[in-house]
C-alpha cells in the first residue's frame, strides 16, 4: 500500500535500510534500544520543485538511489517508510 504513494513536488518516499541487530563485538541490540536507520532507498519522487518563475525544476534524486538523511528528517509513513523533502537529503550514497 505505501509503495503506491506518489509524493508531490519536492518530496521523496524513502524506505529505510535494515540495520544490524548485533554490535561488532557480538552483542545483540534489543528492539527498544535500536535507533532508526538514517539511510534508505528512494522508492518514488515528486514532479520537482516549483521555481520562483513557476516552472518545475527536476529533483537530483531518482527512484533506486540510496540516500543519507538527517536523524529527525521527514514524516513517518509507516512500516519503515518516510516522506521527506529533497532538501532534507544530505547525500546520495555512491556504490
């Protein structure tokens, strides 16, 4: 259901990445102590940002990009999905 959301304008739908449940020392982290991931994969993007002249400027990210975003960025959309503005994305992770 969430994958069918089409973000508007400069908003982006991101699926948070799964994060490790163990530390490098082998300690298992309980669900209550886990922090949400700050990386995710772009699922859908809006049409673009509206410029001052009224034209649509295309977004720099596209579906399939792996992005890094701030800890408190965006709005939760349930089940590890997040809707954020493009300017809240800190960078695209290069492979």
